[in-house]
C-alpha cells in the first residue's frame, strides 16, 4: 500500500496490482474498503490496477467534515491521484456507487479521461432508482425458486419497499450469480469493510441528475456499462437506458452474473473489460 497527499493535505492510500498500462480503479459500496474488489477476476493480468482507497476507507484518512465524503468533493482526490501517477490521460474503471464518482470525474476533467468502464453502476447520478419490480424480475431471471435462501430474500425485499427494515443478509444472495462459498465469504467481509457515515453522505448533494444526463451526452470518452444478468440494481434494461444517455457508450450483459460479475465468471469479466480497453 502506498500513500500520497490529497488536495487538502489528507493522506490517501492506494495499491497497485499487476503490470502494464495503468487503469485507475474506484470502489463502490458506497464507500466500501476497496479490498472487496480483489484483482477484479484476474484483470490485473491485462492492466496495472491502481486502486484508490476513497476517503475514510482502507488506508485513507477521514475528513474532519463529513461533507468531505460527498461524491462531488472526492473528484479532486481522483484528479490528484491521476497527477500522482504522472499520467496525462487515464482509463477509469469503477464499480457500483463508485461509478457516480467516475462519471463526475470524467465530466469535470474530460481531457484527462480515456476510456470509462462502469461495472454494475449505481444510476443515482442520473436520477435512477431500483424498484421492487426490478428485484422480482432479477429473482425470476434465475429460473425455478428452489434455493433455500429464496423465500427469505423476497420477503426481505417486500419489507424494504414497504418502508420496513430488511435484513441485509437475507437480500445478499440476490446480488450474486451463485450463492456459493466464494459469495458467502465476500458478503461476510462486508460489515468490516463498510463505513456507514461515509455511505450516508456520499450521494448527499453536489450534483443535479438532469444536468448530469445532459452533460454525458457531450462526453467524448468511450464508455462501457457492464451489467449482470441476475443483478437487481441495475437491471440490464436500465443499464442499456443509461448507456443511451452517453455520446459513445455500449452495454455488455454478463450471463448468470450478479452485482459482482468478476466473482461469478472471472474469465468472462476480464475478457470483456480487457477487450473494450484495448480498442
């Protein structure tokens, strides 16, 4: 792990995995420790992954003011990271809520942004939200409901959309293509890697969805939105609709994958992303 000084003097951490042309990587969560990304299913064999720890996660310092966790405030950290790497222009990959930060960075620094990969992106930056129907559609896409976790997962979804408090552990299987040992281990680490205060502040202001939707239509950077066939948020259809907002974007849907497609089929994931980045 290496650190550098952010624009306000805060120490920010990052790690480098693999070799070759750099790829700047932003974690989701929001504000989850970037360790959950691993090496993105072996993508480090194709590119050098420069994985930033967002403020208050991993080795990066917490801001004195919680408003420093806001996604728009962290754009300056990403630009400082690019400068730290000595790159005039950088390709960026982000996951889930980290895609909001990647999009705002690309809009604020279009001349510094190369290709942009948005993996199972949060659509809040565009004003989109998942619905109960999206969760049901994702569950039904799996086929027969014969897994033991399925009834509890759908019950938790109903509770959440009715305004109640759902058990995150019950919903978790819906975000994985397979609820196997690897997926269970990945979810077991979630609580320790999460930062609730930062997560609550992350999407707390600093952008207007209508303005973002208009601005991305002028963004020159090529964009890939990678969705999982079984992911409830975003569904493949909503990912395609988001791609249509961009000037130059395409959608890839990874079969039988959830919200963490590099876990469900590492080879398919790394192959899709590497092919897009190499064009």
